[in-house]
C-alpha cells in the first residue's frame, strides 16, 4: 500500500494536531500518523503559555507575553526563541481564535494568565480554558460561597480534599457527595465516562438538579468534577445554571482527563472533515532518505505494511512519554531518525542532588537541536535534512513542566514548522520555474 502526500506529520499530540490544522488551512495534502491517542487525554485541557519565568526563581508571571518576550531575549535556543515573538503570537492567536469559535468555546484574558482550581485542590496558572472551566477562574478570583460536589463511588475525585486544601483562603467553601442511589443504579460501576454520558441526557440533568438544590444553601458557585458530557459541555453547563440558579464550573481531574479528550476528539474530527488523513495505531518504523531528503516513511501493522511518499516531514513525537526520546546507559537518543540530541554526556549530570531544586534537572531540557526554521542540525549547525522539521516537546532547551509552557510550545512550533514547510515549497517552486 502506498500513499503520497505533501506533508507527513509523525505524532498525534497537540503539536502534531496543530501542525495538521495549519497545513490543511494552507491546502497541503496531509497525513498524520499517531502511535496512540496522543498526549491530550492526559492533560487538563487548559492551555498554558508561560506562567513561571525565570524557573530558577520560580517567579509566577501574571502577564505571560511579557515573560515570553523576556525569555526569547534571554534564551534564543528555547523553542520560543527559535520561533520569535511575532511567530509565537501569530500561532497562538490563530489557533485560539479557532478554539473560541468551536463548540468548546475556549476563553482567555488576552494579556493575562488566570488561575483555576484542580482536582487535587491546588491552584493552576494557565492561559486559556474551555467554557466549562471559565467559571472555575471566576469562582477562585471572587471566592464567594461555593459547594464542591462529588459522587459517591467516583474514585477519581475527592471534594473533601479540594476544600481541605483551599478553605484557609476561601471562606464559605464546602464539600458534599451525592448519593449515587439517588440518580444511578447502585450496582453499576461509576466512572467519569459513564457520568459524562448521563449528563448528555436532559432527564438525568433534571433529576440531578432536583437532588442538588437542597444542598446548595447560600452557595453562589457549584464546582463539579469534569464529567459534564462529551461534545455539548458548554450547553450542559448553561442548562444546569438555569436549573440551579448558581454558576457551574468543572474541575479538571488527573489523567485520563475528559477536557483533554474533548479537545483531542474535536481536533481530529475537524481535521478529517477538512480532508486530512489521520491514522492511529501502527507507528512509523523507518524513514528512508535519498541524499539529504526524506522520501519514504514505512509503517507496519499486524496485517499489512505501508509506504508513505512524503515531500515534507514534521517530527512531533514528544519526549520520553511520547517515545520520541529514549534514555539508556549510553545516553539519550532520538528514536525516529537518530537526530542530534543535546544532553549532558555524563549520566551523573542528568539530575541534581535536590529533587525539587532550582533551576530544575538538566534531563528536563534535553531534546533535538534545530535551526531557526526548525530543521534538525548537526554539530556544524547545518541542516541534516532539507525537508524535515521538528516541533513540540522533543525540541531541546526548554523545561515546559516548570515553565508551564507546554501548550504554547506545541502551538508555536507546530504552526512554525508548517510555515517553514511552506517557505521551503516556495523556494523549490521558484527554483524550478527559473
């Protein structure tokens, strides 16, 4: 089996999906190959830009764009530095405009970060959230009387923990659990997915509202675990608010996360509807080069093998979790093309003696070294391949966990990689016409 395309994207996380979204908008025939469901189901669904910088001082930044500008000036090899401030702004603006107009109705405060309550009872700084978590930000900022409600039998969420961790900073915060027998068959195992399916039904929401009303008291907000449906979460929130007379918000849970799944599912549906070819399961096992250009990608499934003839390739495989990088006693290697990885050569220098010390373990900043156009480079600083571009977490010189910059790096570099593909195509076309 053979497939031809303008662009092959290896990786189905946020970076790969953003790159595919930009490529389809530009009219490129695009194939996305994902080994698994990608990283989004393991995230909160909130999109971080930059909330902590410099990381060694653990300084929280209310105005993320000021921090991004400072980071680019200080760390030119950081992914944001490679893309540049204008490129980062363009990528974030384009993609969030799409999300804001989507059924998930994402929300941001333009120039400022916001803070939301998590399922662990901590406060998470972030840049943009879906409509179901918009009132989460409002509840924390106003800290009016609120009820955090859980469900008996739902092991993924403990409202008591949320209240215990926040009550010294939030007067009038209470917790309660809804008896499952009021709404559900007591013999049925309670899961996030099952509750989400239940909340899709108006009859269930009616019964839920009647059961919850007596527990609200003077509460102005009702916080629930992120279980309010699949595709219609914004509508479901509004319906519950009308029935209960309070502001309703979702609290993101630990992975797997329904808000992250909603975002991933919507992106994949929209990509397929736009004509992108999305393939999940059998990974790309090998890329075949002709000179300094990759020409063929090989996939091998259980029952058939496949060749993808690609004119350009974006590598968005992630770090260790996504298997884009592999660590061994011999060092850290990039798994797809054995690209040059920037990492301390001595394993003794991968970590610090202090687990949570500043500025963070050096292993957290390893990755593929690229040039300004995101092509991987060798020790001489020259591109290893003419038509290969690298994006996302697999890049070197960033610590997205400490910086709270993961989604921003995905958006900026996924978008920029496709811009570089387009520029490469224009140069090639101009050369051919000459």
